[in-house]
């Protein structure tokens, strides 16, 4: 909410709630699809997994878009567990 208040210039709770809901709706359905990875990351993840390294994700994103991003990139099987903003 603090970021939305700074970006929007409003501190009114009702405005911030509407902005937050609109952002989540858009990001969860469309925005996450724009996620790109750095060159070489899929290969690095596969190498680490093949070497038996146990990997986790810690993110400030919510679980819903993080799950969608993992599926989009085909990375779900690389990670043992995910710790997100709303799931820990």
C-alpha cells in the first residue's frame, strides 16, 4: 500500500484498496506473462538440480502469480519449496 500511495499520490484507503485489487487482477491474468529470465538461468537451474542441490524460492510476490510464472518458465520441478509474500 505504501508503494501505491507514493505512485498514485493518494493516501485514501478506499483508493489504495481499489488500486491494489486492479493491480492483482491484471498481474495475475496478464502481467505475469511478460516475465523474462536472464540468459543461462534455465541451464544453471538444471545443472544445480542434476548435481543434487536442493533449491528454494523466496519472493515478495504472492503465491498465485509466482505459481503461474514457474509454470510459464517450466521451472516448477527445479524447486523444493516456495516462500512467497502470502505463503511461508
